[in-house]
């Protein structure tokens, strides 16, 4: 029996594909994913296929068997001090310390993150410099948790070096003794074993789905906004990329409900605000359906075969064998 964390289960879904499934249309969604057409319109094809792969993996549907697909190496978004790399792990010991310890890292300060939009090359140099600085000074999660270093120490040391060197804003240091007023460097997230029992209330699920669908109906008024909602993945792209892609889709007929003058009249800021709100609703809807699958197919007792996981390029945790 193999154990997965929430993160490793998500990675398993990303590394799988359903052969010969080119598109998911409404009828397929209602029959094979979830019987509520309002939810279908939340998602683009990428989202729909990911949802179906999750269900296929959990349900062991013999008609749709996921296969491994090589995915690009995880792109470093440069938002954290400790670089994340290596293969996705599965665990064979439910008491493995790595299974319980969760995700821990250090945030990059806000002034560092902002630099990415202004000067990407300079931002990358700065991030690498900060990472080397952490290594040289042995600023580790373990030392932070032991109290050998803290937010105030890290912030003061950072301000002594990087603002002047890279012309960025220093981190504000509160003069109070309240630690909550300081910039908090450490981020921690639990990586719960997905075999642990989940709290799921079907009635609350239905109420939440109805509420999300009603909010989306109000947001996506008319065929123009319905069509553009499928492009919310462009939210963080630069202006020129958005203008070129949307204009191209309009010319080619992929956005036949959108006027050629839409971007000029509506404006990119309002479009980004629309995409941001839609993506938030979509992410919540996706989580609701995902949790419904995990409950329906009793994920807490799901027995993942080791050979099956290794076929998907997951590797066993070395600490489980110790």
C-alpha cells in the first residue's frame, strides 16, 4: 500500500492523460464528471480534462485508463527562497516523518516579487543572490524553528545588503515587540496524508455549488463575458500578449461573440478584474467537485499500487525505509 500527500496526488493528476480524449463536451461532462450543466461552463478544456483524470484515477474506470505523460520540469516561480526540485514522492510508511512535516519555505519579500514585473533579468539575479545569502549564512528552517534566527534578524540583515545593491524598497521593521507586526519570512503548509478521513457534508456541497453557480451567472452576463471567461488563464500575462492573443482569436472566429472593439472599449484593467473574479469562483468550484470525488470514491481507503505509481514516475520516499 502506498500513501500520497495532497500535493503528490495533484502531481499524479498532472502527469497523467486519457488517450484519445480530444475534447470534453457538455454531454460527456454530464454523463462522466458531474450531472449539473452549470458547472460545465466554469471550466476550459484544460480544467475539464484535469477533473476527469482525477475521477478516472479514483474510480478505477476500466473504460478510461490514465497513462503517463511526460510533463515539463516544474518551473521555478522564484517566490520562495528554497528552490523546489526533485521527483514526486510516495510513502509506504504511514508514520513517515516526511509525510507529516508538511511544506516549509521562506517567502521572498514583496519588494523582490514586484521587481519581476519591472525587470525580469534583474529580478532573477536578485533571487539567486538571496538564495546564496541564505546558504552562506546557514539560514535554515531548522534554525528558524529553534529560535536561533527570527523575522527581525532576517529582515535587518536583508535591509543591510539588498535595498542599496538592487535599488529596491527595504522591508519595514516595526519598533514594537509584537512579532505579528514584522514581515513573516517562514511559510508552512500541512501536507495531509490523503488517506486520512475527510469531513464532507453533501448538503453543504450542494448549497455551495448553487451559490457559486449563481455568482458566476451574475458575473458572466451575456455571451461576450461567457466566451472570455474561458481565457482567465491569461490573468498574469503581460498586456501585449493578452491584446495579441484575444485579437487573434476574434479574427479567427474563436471568439465570435466578442467585438473587435471590445478591448478598446472595455479596457484591460476591467478585463483582468473580471478574470480574477472568475478564476476565484472557478477554483472554488473545482475544489468542490474534487472533494466530492474524494468522498464518493472513499479516497481515505484508496490502495495505490506501488508499481502503478512508479509507472507515473513517482519514486519511493527514502525515509520510509529507514
